[in-house]
C-alpha cells in the first residue's frame, strides 16, 4: 500500500491506465486527461496503458493515443492479446494449430508467437483463442464451438461484458463467450483483467514497486487490482458509476475515487468512519483510505485525531453521512462535483460497513455524479 502524500500520485511509482472509458471514449480523449498524464510524466511517474481490447495492435493504439495528444510509446501499451499470445507461445509447441476467433491483430500475434493460426475446426486445432472483433461472424463462432467440442482447449483474451462508446454501452467479448457457454457449458482460461496474467505482466514490464491502477469498471479494473494486491482509483468517465460503487462487495472496492485521471494530482480524500454506536460494526471500524484498508480498535479510534469523527457515521473532507432510521442520510448539501464525490465516498464506506442499508435517497441527491 502507498504512503500518503500531498497528492494522491505521490505514493506511487507507476500509474496503470485502462483505456476505454478512462483515457478516451471512442475516438475522443476524455477532457483534461491529456494534461493530467503529461503532468504525471513531468513528476517522474511511469505510465502504462493496459487494455483488455484485443482487437487493435499496440502500434495502432499508440497512433491513436498520439493523435489525441497523449505521450505514448510501444513499451507503454499492453493488451490482453499480447499477454494471451505470449502465454500460448510458451505453453504450446511451435507450430501448434490455434483457432483464432478475433481480429487480424490477434492472428498476427499468434503467428509471431510461433503458432499456426487457423479458422476451421476441421484443421484440427489444439486450442481456441477468442478475442473481441467488431466484425465477428456467427460462422466463426460455430467453428470455435466445434473445435472446443472436439477437445481443443478454450482460451479468451478477456471477458468484458460491455464496452463504452460515444453512443452508449455496447456488447463486449463477454457476449461472445456467453454464446459459446450457452452451447457447450464451461468457461475459457482468461488472460485480461480482472485475471492475474494481465496485471502481473504490467507490473513485470514496468518494474513497478508500488503501482496504482486507474479504471472505470469494477468487474475488470478494480477487482483486477485487488486480486493483484494493487491500489486502485475508480473514475466516473466510463461504464460504472455511484450505484455500482456502493453495491461493491469485499474484493470489489477501490482504494480511491475521482472524477477522472486528474484525481491523481489532487490531495487524497480524508475519510473517517466512526464505530461507536454504529450498527453492524461492533467494536472495530474499517478505514478505507488512499493508503489502504486497516482495522482500528475503539481505543485507537478515541486516541487518534480523525477528521470529522462521527458517532455511527462517516466523514470525508467535511461531507457527512450518518445512519438514521435504517438508511444513510447526508447531513451536508454538496453543490460541486468534488464535494459530491467526497460525499459519495462517505456514503459508500458507510454502506460497505452496513450491508443492506438503504441509501437510494442519498445517492439521488448526488446528481453531478453518474
């Protein structure tokens, strides 16, 4: 876990970024994020763009990032297709036939790994690798089903159920996986977030000692960071929002939240969660701070000078939430986005400490947060 600093980024040597919904939305950069990443580089932070999208080559991703104004080099990009092809190249014998249900990028990576890409189950593939392809055809999915049914080992670059676009959320490769699962049952061995191969490879390539992962999705980015014992920043520029945050269970919760990547350049949110009289907490309180979760006894709670300490409530930078008549109620009326995010952090942590508590009204009042 990172040590606290003046800025959230101060405690980390490497920032790992998801792309879709964090760095860009479709063809456009998320406003303000180019400037934020430039400042992180100026501060000496190492950056890596870590994407589950297996459709495009690293070269194309770099070109896209540069066209949007980002600083990007080939060694700053890691895709699930790269991780998958490297793994299969090590695991399978040279020349092994692999049925590739994905884009030309995935086929080229499989070939570069010393394997033989094929498109028909009749070619006798020993493995099937599925990656996102916006032009995926049913006949090719049929071939994948046939090959798996005949004994080929099933792999998938990632299993994202959806993708954010300028026009809205659309189906991801998870929908294609679901189609094969519906026909045959079972699940593929998966490389991308939230699974460890992707996160481990990002750490290995960057030589990170204390990284933070920045993402918009709980099911891939945040869970992936937690499984890799890595801090995370959840941003609200992509798929998931306040409702998914509050509903997150153990192992699904971020270390910090922010409007966008620029939250790394702001001071960490200061949170206190009081246990005295707090329903369902008994004698211990759990604090979710930028430096990570920690258990604090009542004695320590009284001895330490936590900001805005509340009996049975939470305080984040002056935004206060309490338990009242079986629901979470905000005592403050935040009017700008940053103060609403602080209020959301207080509400979320209080909700996590009291599973099943009602908080719909409190969330509705945070109308600037998606």
